[in-house]
C-alpha cells in the first residue's frame, strides 16, 4: 500500500483529528498512538525501532495509508526516506498552548512503571525529543527544535505545515482530492485522551475507544 502521508507533527497538535480526516480523504487507515492499543505486532515493531533495531517500515506499516502522532512522528526522517513519494505533514500549534495541553494529557500519564510500552515511549522521548516533562522551557525548546528540523530538512514541494484551524483545504489541495462538505473533525479532548492512556496501561478498552 505505502504511506501517502508522513505526519511529522508531535502529539497534541491536532493529530487525532488528522487521523480521522486522513482516513476520510484517503479511504484507508491512518497510524496514530491509538493503534498501539491491543496490537502486539505494532508494539513489538515500534519498540524495536525505539531500541535502535533495524525495521522493515513497509512491512510494519503495510495496513496504513498515512501516519501521524507519536511514535511515528519521532521517526519522520526514516519514514520520509522509506516512503519518498509521501507528503510530509507537519502539524503545529502555539508552543505555550501545546505545552499546556501536552502536560495535561501525555506528559502527566507517561511513566516507565506503567508497562513495557510506556517505558519504550519514555525512552523514545528521551532520545528523540525530551523526557524532562515537568520542565516547561526544555519541552517547548524540544517542540520548536523538532519543528525547525522538519522545516529545514524537507523540501517545500514535499512539506505541508498545517495547524488545526487550517481545516481541510490545504490538505486536500496537496493530496489532489475534493474538499468534503462536512466540517473538519475535532476529536480527542483531554478527558478522552486520559481515558485512552488509562486503558492502554491497564489493558482494558475505554467505552468510546477510537
């Protein structure tokens, strides 16, 4: 199948809304952190990548047409190389707003003692982003450094920098597909995210799991 979109934006930049939108536009599955839930093959493959092992990206992502969010966004260099025809979509957000949202959701939930997968995610953030979760300045600096690296490395004709308020139009233009008539999806509130993370660490799906 091959990825048509490599999402380079980190979590809490509208990535779950992007997942829903890209599935609507491309007619296939979009990889996101929620894909880890109950999927041992994905957990095994991504843990291997996090630990520096060789990964067959085409095989690992064979069931997907797009990818957004962590863990994939931390591997945007490898993925953009493995899928050279894919659009690289960098979702962005005001850094202060991003840190508040991420602190209320992602960073407040991640801890190595919550299971092997959570431990792997913490290792990934430490190696490829920043694991000093309570340090506002360090995390914002990591956020800006990540975004700047994507902008610097990806040619403009392959890169789309997007924020949630941009909606459908820029994505549809770059993918060459019609703009849907329905509103752009807005999903994954703070409460929904916390329920998802809790279910992943306990092994029970939340009632409204995506």
